[in-house]
């Protein structure tokens, strides 16, 4: 199901060794399909937040209502992703 907005997923921080090789600057656009090449474990963490932004929702603790950050579940090798709603 496609949402009202696309969401850009971008790696903004990476520490240690990511098991799938994600690096700062990697990015994907989401608009109703799973992005090719993104870690499945990370995507499981990102999906609820992607859907929130896709369908017009926001996170009240974020200063920019079009952006949120989520960390992958690997605490020893964390990859931090920025999710940004595209309003074009």
C-alpha cells in the first residue's frame, strides 16, 4: 500500500562493523516497497516509523515533524538512520 508521502532513509552514523556493510551516506527512498539492499533487521525497526511519516503522522518529541532518527538493533555496532518525509 502506498502512502501519501515518500520517505528517505539515510545512514547518518555507523560505529563498529555493520554486518551488511551499511555506511554513512547510504540512502533509500520508500514509497510502498521494501528498499533493495537495506538490512532486514534494521528495516524491521524502521518500518513503523516509516509508515507514520508516509501517512502524515509525526513524532511530538522531534523539533522537525518531517524527520526522526532510529537506531538498528545491534547495540555493539549501531547504525543510525534518519527518516525524512518528502513533501514534494
